[in-house]
C-alpha cells in the first residue's frame, strides 16, 4: 500500500469513531438541556399557579368582606 493510501485509510478509520462520539455527545447534551428546560418550566408553572391560587383566595376574601358589609 502506498503511503498516501495508508494515510487515507488511517484517517478514515480514525474519523469514524470521532464522528460517532460527537453524535453521542450532541445527543446526550440535547437530552440534558431538554430535561433541564422542562424542569425549569415546571418550577415556573408551579410557582405561578401557587401565586394565582393565593391571589384568587385574597380576591375572594376581599369580595366576601365587601359583600358582607
């Protein structure tokens, strides 16, 4: 085998596991980011719902007090 063919063959052999590793890393990172953003959204919604429930309770209490005066 010529030196050039040997070099091309070696480069192609090295390229394959590198490309596979890059793909696995990208997939793992995307999965982690998706999970993280989903959890952040869940926390925000939980706090918003809690705040809205408190606001509704206070509003109902104010309305009830006004109606009973």
